[in-house]
C-alpha cells in the first residue's frame, strides 16, 4: 500500500510539473505573440506617420514652388485693374478738362491745361503708388500666410499623429495588463486544480489506509477470537484431563489405603494367634 501511495504521490507531482510547464510555455507564447503584434502595430503607425508627414511636406513644397506663379497671376490681375483705373482716370481728366476749359477764358486755356495735366500726373502717380503698395502688401501677406498656414497645418498634423501614437500605446498597455491578469487567473486555476487533485488523492489514500486498518482489525479480531476459542478449548481439555487424573489419583489412594488397613488387621490377627 505504501508503495502504491508513493507512486500516486509521484504521479501527482509529475502531472503538476507537466501542467505547470505547459502553462508557462503557453503564457510565454501568448506574451511573445502580443509583443510581436505590438511591434508590428507600432511599426505600421510609425510608417504611417512618416508617410503622412512626408506627403504633407511635399505638398507644402509644391505649394511654395507654385506660389510665385500664383503671386504673378495676382500681380497681373492687380496691374490689369490698375490699367483700367488709369484709363478711367484719364477719361475723367478729359471730361474735367473739357468742363473746366468751357468755363475758362480762351487766353487762359494753355495755363489751365498745364495745371490740369500736372494734377493728372499727380493723381496717376498717387494711384500707381497705391497699386504698387497694394501689390507688395498682397504678395508679402500671401507669402507669410502660406508659410504660417503650412506651419500650423504641420504642427496640427504632428499633434494628431502623436495623439494617435499615445492612444495606440495606451491600448497596447491595456492589452498587456489584460493578458497578465488572464495569466494570473490561469495560474490560480491551475493551483486550485492541483490542490483539489492532491486533496482527492490524499482522501483516497486515507480511505485505503482506513479500509486496510479496518480489515486488519477484523483479521486480528478473528485471530484473537480463534485464539480465545482454542485457548478455552485447550484449558477445558486440560481441566478435564486434570480432573480425570485427580480422580484416578484419588481412586488409587483409596485403594492403597484399603490395602494398608487389611494388612494391619491381618497382622493383628496373626499376632493374637501367636500369643494364644
């Protein structure tokens, strides 16, 4: 029985070690798989970030490259407006000159024409200066606006990509924590199963020992009862033999006593006869 119990304990320990080894290997593979998955996700996110950033910077470079053409088109549009304004100004000057000359004496026409032309030149120069200033301001504002807009867009893109990376890392961290919690639960369940199996084995061995002890007690009781009966029978036989022996001795003694009496009587009678 002890050998059987020792084998049971050994088998239990071997099973325990095997299950533990399988669990450890399974958890190692799960951790490795999750690690590989996270590495792939992080790599894909980094590649995506780089690709989107590169595309944005290329688009900005193309916009900056195309900007001179756009600025030139804006400038041409403004200069066209300027020429239209000059033509309008000249027409207005002619109308004004005709109106003024009609109200001015003929001898003063030359002087008035000179004054009107000077006024016209001044107005045209002022108009030209205004348009040149407008062109310079517009070109400068558009250049600064484009650069500022590109910087803001690139900054917003980087913040968005950083936020996405942080969200990915947070999600991966939760996945890892969840895996570790599952591993702990698996270890606890294995420990519980092992403990229950050991308790069942111990109970079985205890029951077998108790059964063996009960059987042993029964055998001992049977042997003791048999011994008691044999002993009782032996003493009864001995007692009967002793009684028989005692009776025989008593009988022999009685017979011996009777013979002595007879001998004594015979001797006495013989003595009396002699004396007579």
